DNA sequence: GTCGTGACTAGCC
DNA sequence: CGGCTAGCCACGA
């Protein structure tokens, strides 16, 4: 229990690490996990500045629509990582989202 | 101290 | 049904 004043960014990475393998979470879910459900926007920024993959399973974080997200050119890598975890992603859309969506934050 | 940007979301036409 | 706009938050320079 460290009462560290980590920035929103650090909290986001921490929340991503809490996502069990084989499951995925949504940006809004992470935002809520960090205490700012309305900061889903900052969540994307935080992951964008993440220390690096797969140090932080940011690839397990997807959009609320079930899309992989607006990942820049790394979208392909993200899909590969998701497929490796067990999430079936085709055409940039998660099929097993409904069964693997980790909304138990 | 201020401005701009961004891996988003929801509502509207 | 499909695509677009506006709004929101946090961080960096």
C-alpha cells in the first residue's frame, strides 16, 4: 500500500496490468477503474505514452464499440497480441468481445 | 499560466 | 443504416 500520487497515466497502466490474459477491457472501463469514468480520453493518451509493449497490456484495451481502437500503425501488432492472448480479432473487430470483455473492474 | 493534441464516447442528421 | 460533429479529460511544451 503505497499512497503514491501517480499521475493518471500511471494509474491507467496499472489498471491495464490488472486485466487477466484472454480478456479485454474498454477505455471507458479503465477510466472508471482509475476513478475518472469521464476521462476515457485521457486513458487513450496515457496508453499512447505507455512505457512500451507488452510491458503494459494496452493491447487488451479496446473501444466501447468492440473495435481495437484507433491505434496508429501499431494496430496490426495489437491484433497479433490479442490473437495471441486468445481474443479473435478479424477485420479489426473483436468477435469474442461479448464473451471475453473484462468489465468486472 | 496558457494552448494544443490525442489510442475516445455519445448523440444527431 | 451510415457517417459526422461536439464535448470531455489529462499531459506536454
